[in-house]
């Protein structure tokens, strides 16, 4: 999976049920933490967001269970104003696998 994520050469990646070693080298990462309400390995995260550009951490959402949501603002070249990545949750939920 790590090789596949590198091959995509994405600007932003969202990984669920994974660990940071799956993400491409470099870039910037935030995660939703490791507290899912049940026992799991400390290196495993329910949700991680990797970006080629710096991320300013949230929380931008404060009404969901811990460990489920990570959100941030990303500043990217071409514009000087970041957008709330969490606003795009509806789109992310509809993404299909790269298979």
C-alpha cells in the first residue's frame, strides 16, 4: 500500500485505519489520534491526512467522537488562502478506491 500511495503523487491523501509508515516521505501529516474507544495498537490511526503543503491543525470540528475525524487548513501554492478540508467530507465519503 505504501508504494501505491507514493505512485499516486497526490497533493493530499486521506488514509483510514493505517499507520504513518504508509504515507509518502516528506509532506505534512495530521491524524485523529489513537483513542477510538476500544483497544488498538498505538501506531494505528483511524484517520490520517497527508499533504504536500503545511497544515494548520484544528480542531475545526468539535462534535464527533474522538479518533474519528482529523481536520486542518492547508495553504497551497497558487492561492494564499487555505480552505477548511473538513468542509469536503461529503465529497471524500463518495470517493472510490483506486483499484
